[in-house]
C-alpha cells in the first residue's frame, strides 16, 4: 500500500523520483509475495507426503 500511495502521490505532484520509488516498492512486494507463496506451497506439499503422526515425529503411538 505504501508503494501505491508513493506512486500516486508522485504522479499527482509531478515528482518522478517518487513515482520510481513507488514502482520499485511494488516490484519488491510482488517478489516477496511470490517467495512466500512458493515456500507455503512447498511446505504443504512436503507435509502431505507424511501421515499426521510422521509429520511431528510420532511413530505408532511412541515417541521417535
């Protein structure tokens, strides 16, 4: 939101450096969002390979 606000303010005030800053922040936010989404998908995929007991280190009722 800060990036979009900076971009819009820069556009309204005709300040090119603020528009550029807002664009850079939008790309950085997109990169972070994509990284977190991929990490979450990887974690969910890895957890689905195991039964619920194996995912936390339990083996048929005894601690592993």
